[in-house]
């Protein structure tokens, strides 16, 4: 009898007897697979068994699902990147490691020192970035120690010499991305920061600093505003401070404290010391609608998106509440649930347009013309709250196009008399001075000549 060297079955070596024997084995296996579990379960079957899972033989597999959410303790923290939400998140910790983030369901209990309480409607406003922030904390690319560019460090160690073309090449100021970074201690990091601030303040102070700024092309008005203080050449931006009072406002506090540095650099008294310059999102960055404070007097902090759920009509122009303002999206969803009408004004049919009732496509850069037309329509039909416009906007304060001076009401309306009382809240509460009162044109001078009055342009008289 020849040994079986392989298990391959072919029609050449498979006899009828082998086929019947192997078919029987396969059939027996199928029958066992079908019948044995039924007999096993029938043996466990009890007439008075109310909960079969309580007598299930092996339930260790359930630990995998139950323990994946187990934690040792939890703590609350505020997710405060450079956005406008500051969500309070609950972090769950197991074995000293944050395993997941969760919602803080006690929003309705929040209260301030005056007893004002938040609404439960503010709950559930997190985004996926906050829920997965612990992945950033434990991620492989998180920088856990200070580093400094090697060329800059050499420049600082050499005493910050004036950067000539040769020194720029030596310290790699003209070959961005080609230098390497080296790790330093936290003490050295603070020391180099202090050295750099002192070097800037010293170099740009006094007459020598003024000449250097002129050579570098600074505008005369900027140089004059510095008043010879090199600390004013240091411009800092702490982001939107109210989004992180302890962290972001630290930049503003540091900038203000540079007045102490000015005392040592220029040798002036504390009363004459100058700090650095704070450049906010409005005065420099420009991502917070610089025109908003000009019109409303506030840095668009007078409105919050929770007001959306009380709106009957939302006109979305230049805003994407579907893909941006992620944690505020639930207010937008509530408006749709309450039957609010949504209008989107945008050149493209984007994500917000898919959720609106009316999509108004406009050509790029024509938004201002559209809204000027809407404003004209509202004024002609008096669709505005006169008291609100006078109290909360500077819309009545216009600039003349002929002399670029403020248009006075007395120049338009004969015998006009100002309604701003000299002893009203502007003087008592807001501290308006007599000089400011006169500059606002509140006095009824009545001395304007006819040539200084604005003239009405009649239709058909202009060639434009």
C-alpha cells in the first residue's frame, strides 16, 4: 500500500468507495453542527426561567463592551482655542490616561456672582475637535519642550548685531526652512525671550532708533507716535482675549508690562515709561469685522447665536453656519425646527444654500450694492425702529463727500436743535467732555454759509 503524500482529490485517484466515505464524514459534521447546540440549549431550558441571560454559561465577552467606558475618575476643563465658544468638557481618566471626552450635563446650573443662571438650552454644544482633543495631547507630534532655531540662538549669543546681508546669511535669516532647531530648557527659553525684547527696545529707542525706523520705511506718523520709546516697536497680539482670559490676555499683560523695560532702557520715570503696542483682531488682524465697532460702538459682542432660535427670518450673507461655527450649529438647527425662514446670499450654491428656503445668488463683490439697495428700501418705507437707530447705531452720522467732514444736522434741517442734553447721560455716565460735546456739533451755531451747505444733485444734471 502506497503512502498518501498529498490530500488533493482528483477524478483520477478518487474511487467510488472514497467518495462515499468522505461524503459521510461531511454529512455527519453538518448534522453535529446543527444538532449539538440545540441539545445543549435544551439541557439549559428550565420551565420557570424568566431571564435566559442570567443562566447563560459564558458571558465574559460582555466585559469587552462594558469596560470600554469604565473610568477611574473624571474632571472638567474648558476647551478654549481661538474660537468663540469655550465649551466645558468632561474628561474621563483610566490608569492615568484620558480615554474619552464627554458632555457636561450641568449647564443649566451655571451661575455668576449675581445669581444669573444659564439656560439648559446651552447644553450639547461641543464639536468633534473638542471630543478628540486628548488625541492631540497624547499625539506623537505634540511639542513637549521649548526649541529654538540654531541660527537665531547664535545671533542672540553674539549680542544681536545689526543684520547686514552677510550676517543674514550667517544666521540663516535669508534661507527660510534650511536651519535646524535645538532643544533648550524652559529657563533658557524665558532668558532668550527677555534678551530679544531688551534688544529690540534698546535698538529702536532715542534718536538712533528713530533714524533706523526711517531707513526701514516706517511712516512718519508711526514714528512720531512711538515718542522715542523702542518698546513701542514691539507689537503683540493676544488673539481674542475673552476666549481665554488667563492665557490670551497674558500676551496683553506682558505687552503692558514692557513699560518696566522702558524704565531701564531709556532711564525715564515710571510716569513717562511707554509699553508695547497691542494689536487686536480689529485694529490689525481684521477677521472680526472692523466696521462693526464703527457702526455699533461695540466689537460685535452684543449678539450671540443663541438668539437665532427666537428668529423668524435669518439672512445669511458671508456666514456658513453649516460648516463653520460648529458648536453653534444646534441653534441653527433649532431655527429650522421652529419653522424659521432662511435666506442665503452667496455666489455659490454651498452647504448653507442646501438648508435655506431662498437662495439669492449674487456676483462676487456686489454684496455692498445689494445691501445699500435694501437700506434705501427700508428708509423709503420707514421699515426701521427710529428709537433704536438713534440710540444704538451711528447711522445718522454721515460723512460729506465734498469736504470729508461730518455732516451736521443743522446743515440739512433749518432751525435744527440738538436733542443731546449737555447734562444728560453722555456727560454724567459716559464722561463726555465739553470739548467732545462741541466737536460732536451739538451746539446750534447756525453760522454755516450757503456755500458750506450740501447741495442736492438733481436728476439729469449729472453726466454720470
